C-alpha cells in the first residue's frame, strides 16, 4: 500500500480528481509526460485511470457533450452522497447532476456552492480515492477562488467542519478571493493543484507539450503556484512546496 494512501477518507476531505476532455488520448500524452503517469482503461465510456507507481492518482474522461466545459473537478469524500447533497441544497447550493453509480467503484454527485463553484461528491464503493497524494506528480491542494470568502467560509465550515477544523485536521482545501489571482470576469471556481519538484521546469514542460500559462508563478502560504492550461484548455495549477 502506498505511503500516502488513506485507509478511508472522512467526509469533506478531497479524495479524487478527474478531467473532462474532448480527446482522452491527447490527455494521456500530455499528463503522462508531464507527471510520469501511466494509464489503464476504466471500463466506462473511454475513461482512463492515471496511475503513479501503480497507484491511482486521477482520471481522464471523455466529454459526452461538447457544450460541457473542459475542466478538472475535485471530489470530496461523502459516506452518503445524496444526504450530503441535500445538506448542500439546504445551505443554499444546488445539485448539478444527480447521484450516479459508477459500476461498483462508488457513487458520484456534482454540486455547486451558493456562488456557483462546481465540485463533486464521492461515495466510495470499491474505489476509496487517491492511492498517492501530496507527492510530486500527484494531487496536493484544492483552492476555491470565491467572490465572498466570508460567506463561503461559513458555507464550507458548516458542511465540512470536522475535515477543516476538527482534531488532527489537515485540510487540502483553501479559500481565496477571485481577484487575488484572476481578472474580475472570472467566475468562482475550484482550482486543482498538482505537486511538482521545480515549478519553473514544470512550466517549461507544459509549454513544450502544447499547454500555456494562465497565471505566472506567485507565492502563497502553501507554496509557489503557477496556473496553467493543458493542450485542450483545462485549467490546473502547479504547486512547488
């Protein structure tokens, strides 16, 4: 078992990420070279699991509708995804897509917070989540860029209090104003961060592989961050700690 695998992700802990892409094969080439991932078929609609040293770290899925965004989505662990979605609606959020069983792997629900930032809930079956995280080439952080950080702190603090503030909590989830990093027209959104050993070198690799810089490197309390777009337009961040 990998050193960074959690035996069980508690409610409100980021436990999985996936990218919805027009071309999964192009995504495999881009991310495989950037992060050293290899891939195996997920057995559903052309989706693949990305693995690092044999452990699952992310999924790449083919967009089924060209009107959908090309985007990385973060999923929060939910022992009962439908019950948590109901709490989200009661707190002013909404359900984007209803509960969907994914074979025997688990159940997913897409939801949005009161500002419209979309995220996923993952109720585990056979698949609990990341096999590796917090190391180079794996998920390291999710930052929510919001309009009203006081309001979203209250919203997520109410939903995920133990994961964010409970004893021994080590949250992989921060909140910041959109205007700290992005132009005013950027809507509230989650930004998935992958850890790299050298931000400048990884940024050069992104460009070599056909991606581009969205926001040049800047310093945060959790490391040096650069926001990039892959070769199909999906936004994510490089994080050097």
